[in-house]
C-alpha cells in the first residue's frame, strides 16, 4: 500500500466519521482560499500542520515525504510569475511578480496541508460508499474503487518486474536501463489489460447489474468534534482578522 494509505488506516482518527474530518479539512481549505493570503495562509497552514502532527499523529518524516513532490510543483509553478515576457526574446524581472508568487505559493501550501489532513486520516474505502448517499452516481464511485484497487496491483507488478530485472543486471548500463524500462512498461500494460478483462468476467459471472453492494460500518458523527471544529474555524478567521488589523 502507499504510505499515505497506511497512515490513514493507522490514524487515531480512523474510526471517526468522514463528515467530521471533511468539515475540518474542507473548512480550513475554504479559509485558505477566502481569507487574505497574508497572514491567512500562514495561520491555516500552521493549524493544519498542528492537527496533522498532533491529534492525527502523522509522523513528521512521512509528512515531508508525501508533501515534497507537490511542494516541488508549487515551487516550479511560482517561479515563472517572477518574470514578464514582453516580446519573443524580451524577458525581464517583474517587480510585482514576487508578491504574486508568494501569494500563490502560500495559498497552495496551506491548501496542500488541508488536503493531506483529510487524506492522512480517512481511507478512500470509507469515503466512496458514502458518496452515493450524497447523490454521486454509483457508476462513478465504483469505477473509482476499481481503479484504486488496480493501482495497488499494478504497483506490485512494477515492483516485481523491477526486482527481476535488477537481479538480471538490467540496470547496469544506460542502454540496459532503457531496455529494462521499456520492457517494464510493456509488461505492466499487458498486466493492466489482463486484470481488467478478468475483473469484467468475474463481475459478469456474479450477476453484476450496475451496482455493487458494499457494507459500510454505521457511525454517528460526534457532536462535540463538530462543535470544536466550528470553533476552531472561527478562531482561525478571528486570528487572521486581528493580525491584518495589527499589521
């Protein structure tokens, strides 16, 4: 399994209703988008990080591991805002670009931490069945569940093929590495089609009629958790407004 999925299943908030965690994470996400970027993004980001490392008990090393790739995209996406192109060959420094880049990067980092707060505490298996009750078509949730399951099987296939190629010195030189990567891609492609066909045949033999019956554990949202979440969101908004006034 992916490290983030393992963390979600091992989280102390694993048994909490997804609505509780969605209210907290999406509420903070809304604050990061609606409040002034400074100091709103900083306050929201710190709140989400404290919730992740504190009550959610996400290891700091894992947080860095899962956040480093999105942070790299945020960084590379913010750099072009520092320059302005006024012609085919005229590239100049944009004086207003630094503020724009900082605003965009700040909001994006805060939003990333909010999304990780939900992803690191809520397995996808707890979310998809409940989306149907909100009116999401069953075909959408079932395709998402099948793709989610196939992802892990394909990752296992990639790992097995890579180990076999490494044992045969498939990555000894650049030329052998390119051949091994091409063979790996072909093997995984064939494996994906084979799995899809077998799943289709299995569903047909089990009388699939367009909907899969999935049993979900009955849970009730905690009123205390919801109240504390609302108070926390109000405190974030109040703290941001106070810092804006003081600044």
